[in-house]
C-alpha cells in the first residue's frame, strides 16, 4: 500500500493562500498586458505604412519631434490615451478585471479548501455515530488534506477501535460476570430452599455446602474488586525489601500438600537470594495463581519448573509446565478476565477465569509484565518480568 505524502497544516494553508493571491495578481497583470498588446497591434495595423514607419522612429526617439509623436498617438489611440484621471480606460480595465477575477478566486478558494472541509465532515459523521452507540464506524482520510488532520483522523480511528474493543470486552465481561456470580448464588439458594422445604436435612454437612458456595461467591467479589482497583490505577502496594527466591519457596511449600496428593512436582531450581523491593503479599498471589493454574490445567505433565534469573537490574521468573498446550489464538487473550480456553487446559478443570487477569494487574502495578508462550516440546511457559523498582523503592 502506497503511503501518500501530506503537507503540514501551516504549509497547506500558506500554499493555497499564496497561490490564490499571486495567481490573481498575475492574471490581472497578464490581462492588462494582453489588452495593451492587442490594442497596439490593432492601431498599428490600421496605420498607413508611411505613418507606421514615422511612428517607429519617433517612438524610439520622441525628442526628434515631440509634437508630431503626440499627434500620431492621439490620432491612433485617442486624445484621452494619456489621461491620468481615475476614469481613464486603464483604470476602468483594471476594475473590470478585478470584478471578473473575484468569482474565479472565490471558486478556486472553495475548491482548494474542500479537502479540509471534507475531512472535518467525515470526522463529524463518525462522531455522530459514536453518540448513537456505534463504535465500528471509521473516518476515511481525504486526499490532499493537511498532514495534521490526516494524523488526527488516524488517531481518531485508532481510538474508535479501542472503544469498540472495550465495548465488546465490557459486554462479554458483564455476561461472564453475571454467570460466574449466579452459579454459586443459585447453588446456595437452591440448597437452602431444599432445607426449608424438607428435601435436605438441616445438618452441618448441608450447611457446609452452602458455606462453600458463599465463600466462593465472596472470593469472586474480592477478585472483581481488585481488578476494578487496578483498572482505576488505585491498586495500592505495600512495597518492602524481599527475597523472591524465599517467597517462591514459601508458596511452593504452601501448595505442597495439594501437589503431592495429585502426584505433581513443583521444582524451584534457583536457590540464590534474589533481592527485590515489592509487595510480598501481592507477588505471592501472582506466584500462587500460576502454580495453581499449572496444578489444575497441566496435571498431565506431572511437573512445573520455576526459574529466576536477573534481567536488566530486575528479575525474570519463568513457570514452565509439561501439560497440554493451548491454541495459538488463545495466547493473546489468556490474561483477559473470564478468558478460558476450550481445550484440555480449560473449563472442566474449574476456575473463575480471573486468576491470570489478577496476576497481570499485580505485575503491571509493579511496573512489570506477564506473558505466555508455548514450549517447543509441549506445555506452556508463563514469564513474569519485574523491572528495577523506581527510585529504589
């Protein structure tokens, strides 16, 4: 695709104004010149050969016979030819030319300003579509429009794409949120209704089942609250000096009973201290989420390798499992809230679909990032990158 070259707005305006101004003066001057040329040719053509020859001599040297020179001029061009009055033929000609040229200047000026007007009109149409809730409309750039306006149009279209994406995500998030919140609530209400109707006996085991659903509901609400704080930039961190290796070792030990029962090994290969300044509770959440995900979705691989290595003053922590891989199209969206793959790493294994979103929010609150990539030999590697803390905090 050929990228058109656009002029800056200042140059765009200057070129058009100067072109019209200079062009108008040139046209008037050219018309006046043609008027004199045609008139001279006409008069000379109607002179007798002898008078024409005499006039050519006197025109080059009028001082030879000044009275005869003016006599010939008055005879050929008229007695008022040299009249300096405002009512002379020259001034009348200039006035006529100005009146004739003005409409052409207006037409050409409007035509030259058309790209500017067209571009603004297209932007206005898209803006009206936005007010009606249509975020899929795009404004096409107009040929010969100023560069700043074309860039503004590109940025406006990019903003529209973002708004469209946010709208789709918001709708999908609301649907998923309603589903996730309704499931434990419906289960708890159904169990309580059963006890009230006498279907289930009101014994501790039944009440414990209700409590389990309510706790799950409470956890979902807490997770959504955390993500809302992160989206608003209000996720507060209690940063303190910590050892990432020790924190990882602690999280591995905390999950040891579950992993041992499932026959799943979590191996931390880094033993050297990794000093960092961050929120140990929130980072512990990230590590726990990634380990629990591996335990839930990569159980077939029977193993999770965790490595920590220095990276540009910060650290890069890799969680590599040997489980089934995910689809390529799922990788870019796996950290979005309520995203769950349809493969064997997915829905039948449980989970709310918020864990990886929370992990990403916490990493970004630390100024870092989280990413995932498929392993060549199978499985998935999730990498947490933590940069150097700002101002040594």
